[in-house]
C-alpha cells in the first residue's frame, strides 16, 4: 500500500469520519492527523484479508472512538458532534433546510452510544453489514441489530416521539 495513494483515495472519507466524531474544527484537524498517522503506522499490517477501504475505515473509526473516549474522560466535553458542510450547488433556501436537517440528524447520531454511532456512521458511508462487521470486529448479524436499534432511536429522536 502506498500511503500517498491511500490518502488521495480515502482522504475525503477519512475527513467525514473525523467530522462525525469531532465538532471542534481544531480538534477535528488534530484527529484527522492522528488518523493519518495511525493509517501510516498500520500499513505494514495490511494482509489483504479485507478491502483497503475497510481496513482504513477500521483504523479511522478505532482512532476516532479512542479520541472521543479520551476527550470525554479528560475534559468532560459535551460538544463532540458533527458539523455539516454546505452544498454549494443548491439554492440558499434549500441549502438552509438541508443544513438544518443534516445538523438535526448528526446531533441525534452524536447522542447514540459509541458503538451505535460507529455502526450508523459506517452505514451512512455506504458500507454493507459485512463491511461494517469487519470494521467494528463484530458479526454481520450484530451489526444489523445495532443498526436497526440505532435507526429506531434516531427515528424517535428526529420525530420527537
């Protein structure tokens, strides 16, 4: 694996992962650098037993979970959430509505327990149950169960039930 190629290929994905765990822009940049370092250090361990994408995502999510746990333990932070980026292709009104919907979803995702947040974030990135299972180190059935519970929780949260 060539590190520069990996970062070029998966950099935007890794940035979204960091954003899903850290709202503070400076700490998000720091987390992204930690993810890059962890990927670079882990490159020698890649044996091709999964796709490169799954391998890199596992590293990114593990590093992000450690970051959140560390931040909450040491600082008692309540602001660890996601900030969405505006989509420049839509009208301003549509952009505002979409930003509000994204922010509500991401705030709700932030409230999920870490494992549920991890599974939901991976699902939102388009990974299959099997890929999610590989990244999280759980079975595909367990990934599906966690995802279904997370969806129910998000639905209740977003519909104010």
